[in-house]
C-alpha cells in the first residue's frame, strides 16, 4: 500500500454518511486498546476560531519543550497535516502503517450490524489517538469536527476544554438557534474539568454556564476572568493575576487576538494542572511564531494579497470588520466562493457593506460548491460573475495597483485550491 491508496481508502468511507452516536468510535478504540485513555488532552470546540486557537496552544507548548500532537480539520495543503506532532504532519509511511493496522478492525466492525459503516472522520479520529499514544506525545490538542456532544472526538477526558465562539452554522445538524448550537458545543464539557470560553454571545453563554454548573466544571470566561486591550498591531492580555504586554501575532485581525488570549488562558490552566512552569517569554514566542494557513494569510505584500477562509456568516462578519479596520482607505478586490450548504446570500450581503470593494463571485470543483446560475441577477458594476476562478484571479491581478488589496475568501476548500494554485504560480 502507498500513501495515495491509504488516503483513498479513508476517503472512500464518506459514502456511508454520518450516523449519530459514539458507539462506533468507542468500538474501534477498544479494538486499538483504548489509546485515548493514555494521553493528556486539550479539547477545543466552537463555530469559528478552533484551528487558530489550537495552533496557538500547540505553539506555546512546543516552545515550552513539550512534544505536542494536534488534530485539526479540514486540511489546506495536504491530508497529513490534520494529524500533526509539533506542527509536522504524520509522515506518509506512518499514515500507511496506521491505515494498514486499522483496516482489518474496520472490516471486523462492518461485519457487525450495529457497528458497520464507520465513517471517514471516525476512522481519522481513532487513527490520530492511536498515533499520538504510540508516538508518546506529552499533550494532544484536539479540534472538534462538528458540534461537540456527538462529535467523534468527544470520547476523551481532557485536562481542560475550550469553546471559542458560537454562530449559526451547520444548523441542519446542530439546531436553528444559538442556544441549541451552544448546547451541542457545550457537550464537550466534562465533570469537574475546567472550560475556557471565548467571545460568545450572552444567550449562548447562558447555556454553556448551565451545562458547566451541572457538571461542576469551573468556567473561565472572556471579559470576566480574562480580557485583552488592543494597541494597533499588538495587544495586552489581562487576567486576575497576570498581565502580558505587547503581544504580537503573525496572523492578522482583532479576532485572532481574542483567539490568542483564549489560547493563553487554556495553556495556563493546563500548565497549572500538569505542574508545568509556563513563562511569559514562552507564551510570547509561541504566539508570535504561530502560523495557520488561509486565516488572514498574506500571500503577497505588494500589492497585498490576503487569503481568509471565512466559510460562514459569523466568519464573514469578522473578515469584513477586519477589512474595515485595516484597509478603509484602500480599493478592495474580493474573490469569493462557498458551499451551497452555507447562507451565501447573507455572506454576500456582508461583503456588499464594503463600499470600497469590487466582488468577483465564482465557483470551484467540490461537491455542493456554489451554483452560479442562482446568482446571475447580482452582476452589476460592483459584482462580477466568473465561471472559472482562475480567470477571476488573473483579471484581478492584472487590474490591481500597488496600493490596492486583493482578498480571496469563502469556503476553506475553495481557499485551499486557490492557495495551492497561487503559490505554484508565484
């Protein structure tokens, strides 16, 4: 078996679809001798900001000298990056080894009427936990795939949990109100296990507080127990017993400062529980060097080209807010595409509030990608419909002046395709 065959086998499990419940994950982990019970974990849920927060935490502890696993989704460059140690994706030969180990176990489960049809994400989750255990990581930071309560990752008992944000996304699965979605995200909270929350709306926060109270979980809240003060391109972190000034990030945007502050708080809780001495210098260096592709990522400086996977309405609002704060006097070119499962109309409405922007609406090669036929009515002096995003990319780059700003945004799957193409051409 080679790595292409290994990943193709994993992806082939998509056809079985998602079934609620954790029985299949528990079953395959039991067949693997329950590696999830032998590793120290941090568990991160939320609508947006999970990947960035996970990266900040990982970087802080890598700087501390720990061996740190991370499990994230989706991938931007290569499948292997979803299962990483110290920021390096699982090597091809290791991926093949673990797939060959897990295949007969899946075949055994498929012969059981109650356990058959284990899905791609469930398999990747089990594979990641097994890999982290056998590689003897000191810590694994686990990003929830979808929701929390019934997510495949919710079989771990972490040292500390974190919930970044709550927004209206995946409503067909998680519910059609912030309160229902918050309840699903709060499903990762474990008894007597601290949980750190990010910038969350009051109605959603109330639900999380109730769940935390029921489980006797100490809750550490943004703007109550810790907060930030922004000074242009740096920020200061405050908590009840600490202040860290002039913190810098390589990731652009005020929301990334909020994510970084939450990462500090989560890292501090973990360090205290595990009796690790975490210094300000370690935190400072870990945050500054953290990099997460397709999150306000600068692909080029002059003229400025930014890639940001604002893949739902809440993420788009934050992007628009960042563009208004950072580039109010600049001419903006926006290349946008998304999945039909998202509220595309509202995302476009958010982009349309940028009076200094011209929007190029396009599609891409992916299941459920945006159907341009539905949006032909939008074409006017501010919105251009482009059937092939490569033509849109070329046209914008040709029209741009040095002082202009070009933003590629929308689906993370779209961002991944454009990023790969752009970097190959550059």
